[in-house]
C-alpha cells in the first residue's frame, strides 16, 4: 500500500509543476493583454484630443476672419449664401 501512496504523491507532484507553469503562462498572457488594451485606449484618447485641438483651431480661425471683415462684407456674404438666383 505504501508503494501506491508513493506513486500517487509522485504523480501529483509532477502535475502540480505543470499546473503552476500553466498558471504562470496564463498570468503572463493576461498581463500582456491588459497592456495592449491600455495602449489602445491611450491611442483613442490621443486621437480624440488631436481632433479637439483641430476643431478649436478652425473655430478660432473663423472667429478671427469674422472679426476682421467689415459689417457690410459680412452681411453681403450671409445674404449671398442664402439668396436664390
């Protein structure tokens, strides 16, 4: 009976080694996956901020153009846009 118990312990000690190695690999892959997910999220945030900066730049450009034009020119441009031929 003791040989059976010794063999049983031997099998499980080898099995535990594989389980621990498998868990280590799994945790490593999960860590890499979370880093990739964070990198993707950071990339989306960066693109959104770049688009926001571009929108603000365009808005400032339009406001500057409006501020420089004379009221008669602004009125003529507005009427020209909405008038029918």
